[in-house]
């Protein structure tokens, strides 16, 4: 399979080595224009209407401002155009001061008559919660907050002075400021909204014909294809050096790379694993920049299905394939194991404590699998490997505030390493053999779908080698989303675009609004719990974890506790993650990653005296 993918890339490599990518790129290059090509679709010019993605983040930093921002190094919130003044009334009222002398852009419908003020900030978030707001939309239309509880907790957002805005919440929360700092939480113009109403324009005008206060303003937008931006000369911050910016997307992975070499793109986002292997052969021609987020691939199980209803059933099915083989076959050994984010070794995640870590290829009968799993000692119990260090240390010095609120058993052997006995395993295996497991993937125009198809084929092959029938079903995004919501699936392959801290939580949260309001977006970025499984104890642990620094020893112990529960129950199976990257021609300088995986062009420039000789 690898040879069929690598061959055309090697042909391209030969052409480039002879002609050089600069020659073709220079043909379409001007000193005042940049073209950014992403695998993500441009459905709206308002990031509020996007899921968290590289494209939404890039639009946000090009066209808009945010009240707060995320420090890319510490991940803590910091001031942007707003500064927190005070929190009062038992931590339920937040007051922010707004920076002055910030100008809005203009377009064919609107010319601003005033500067940005508190009314604009209040309007931007009021439309999410106030049904009387003419621009109100249901929460499902703001995909980036579908996995957050904050909007359901917001009572009101209002201006309490010309440059002072107040957020009131029902209950104290640590989520408000991170929510306001999310790349998608942009500030809109209320005066523009009023003009849209006055001119009787469609309400969606505000989301398609963008008006912001960022360094670039919209010139042309063709939905689903491209956006042309131009320098905004009244921007309140450092002026961008590049005059024109074009944001576009490509439906095909190979076409994205091809455009990089022909000069139709100067920067591309998230090349595939095979493309990265290829690009590394000509490293002097490119800048490869790492983003601050990761793209994780998971299997989710429908725990409401009788044949997937227990941890033993799900663990047994998961033991039918090897993560290492998956990485080699599908990701060309370019992927990273998600369990390594939590200090777990891939081989130990489902390791059985004997000499045979998994069923050998070709087993088809209970007796064969039993013999290969248990060796000569068929009475030996099957146990996944546990972290003894964590078990022994968990309760020694963990602070009281970090102890789960629900009563739970003492964290000992039973909790951390449930024994999967011989009878449990064989019973689970016999149950699975009686079923045909449906593997759900989603039809999409994004690169990750190619990997999903290969993963599905890999799983099907491995299941069938163990005597478990399987079939692959591909659904359109909306149809697949509805099937997941209704529980009409067995297992599904999904992507999570996130930082490591929230990578798993959003898929197993107990919060009702998380399940009800979550949706798979057009880019298959998974942000909800469709497994039918959640755990109050785990929910409380994640709550306590949110108050701790990720490097705090207590946080590390809590994370270990969480991982052991997930290994026992296995509502989701973590596969492979890739660091989100973008690749630019080597003469494009000054690009910076944004907190949520996009690229900021504010300091970007094109090296003038680059020449053509190496």
C-alpha cells in the first residue's frame, strides 16, 4: 500500500530536484501577497460559527480582536483588548475594561461612525444567550463552544459604561476567561449589526461579510472556496507588512502539496504523514512550523449496544489489533501514540500480564485464542498492566481539594487493574464472534478522512483474522452526526482537534448540555460524548484537575487515576495523534502559530533578496 502512495510523491520529488520549487513558486509570487491553503473549509468569515480549527484561528487573528488571549507558552489567559477589573458577588460577576481608540473596518454595506466600545463586546456574546437578540442563534450554530458548559452558565452580558462590560454567571466557574480567550471568541460590531437590520439585509450578513478590528479586512469572500483580505490601515496594533492575504482550502491532500510547488500556495496546513516523509527530503526549501494543538484519532464505542456494553467486551475487541502496527501501516511511523501524552507506553496500555500481549494473527477459534493469550497456564487471569508507583502514592500527599467529591473505593488493586478473568475474556470473545461489527467513518473533504478509511480497513482486517465479522459504513457528515446522536452505530473513528489537557474529556463528559449540544462539524472535529458512558467520579476528577497546573505532582496522579479508570472501562480507545503543522516556502518569514492551531500573519514578510541558487 505504501508504494502506491509514495511513488507519485517520488516522481514529484524528482521534478523538484531538477527544477526547484522556487522557480514555479516565483512565477505567481508578488512581494505584497501571501496565499495560505488549509485542509479546513471556509464556511463563514465569523470564527464564532466555526469549530476550533486552523482556518477559524487564522481568520480570527487576521480579521478580528478578542477580549482576552491565550499565552502560547503557559496556556494561561492574558489581556487582549480587555483587562479584568474585578470579580465580585461570590465570583459570579466579572467586569472588564475595554481598550479605547480601536477602529472597525468597513465594507459595501457599512462605514463605522464610532470606535469599538463595550456595546460591541456585549453584543458579540449576547447573541449566544439572548433569544430576543435579532442575531441570536441556537448553541448548535456555534460549534466551538459545543463542548463547553460556560454558555449555559451565562445569565447576561451587558455594557455598564462606555468602556466597561459585565458578565454575570449562575455559578462560580473557572471557564469564563478561557472561553473569552478562545480564538473563536471574536468581537463583532453592534453598529454593523444595527445597520444590517436597518437596511433589511439577511441576518447571516454579519457572519459572511466580516467586519472586525484586526490587521486585515475582508475584500472578497466566496463561501466554501476562498477569502481575499487586504491590509487594514487603521489597525490599532503593529501594521502588517504583507498587503494582501488569500485564505483558501483544498479538498485533496495531494493537490494541497502540488499547489505549494506550483506557487498557488505559499503556506499549507497539516500535510499528511506520507507528505511529511517527502518534504523532509528537501528541507532547505521549506519552513516547517509546529502549532500549539494536536489532532488525535480515537475509536469510540457505543456502550448501549449489548455486545459492547461492558468493559470486558470493549477491552477484548480492542486487543485484536496492535497500535504499533497501525502506526506503521497507516501513518508511516510518523504518528505519535496518544497514551504517551499521559506517560503510558503503547504496549502497556492494553498489556496482559503474561508472555503474549495480544492474540496472534490468524486465530479464529476460542481454543486457539485462549491458548495464545494464556500460554500453558490456562487458569492464569488476564490483567492489563497497572502503574504500581501511582497506586502506592496516590493518597500519600494529595491535597484535600483534589480528592474526588463522590465516595469511591480506596484506590487499590481492584480499582486500577480490574482482573479480566479467563471466563470473562472467553465469554466476551464468544459474544463478539456472534456479531458483525459496523465501523463508522465520515465522508469529508478533509485530509484526515483518507487516514480514517485506512484505519477502518486495518481494523476490519484484524477483526476478521480473529474470527470477528466486520463491515465499514461511510456516512455524510450530517447523516453520521445524527446517527451518533441516536446511538445508531457500533464503533466510530473520530478526530479530536484540541490541546492534550482536554483531548479525552470532551468525549466522556457527563454534562447533559455537552451531549445534547455537541455536534460533529464539517471537518470531523469530535466535541461530544456519544458513547452512552460517563462516570461521576471521573467528572469530579476532571473538575479538580482543572484547578491544578499540569506539571503539579497532584495533577499527574489524578491524570494517572483517570487513565486507569478509562483502561478498565474503555468507552473510547486512543489511537494516534499528530502535531498540527504548517509548511511555508523558505522565503516566507515571520509566521507565528496561534494558540488554537492557526497561523498569525501580523509579522509575516516575504524575503526580497532570496535568489534562486542554493
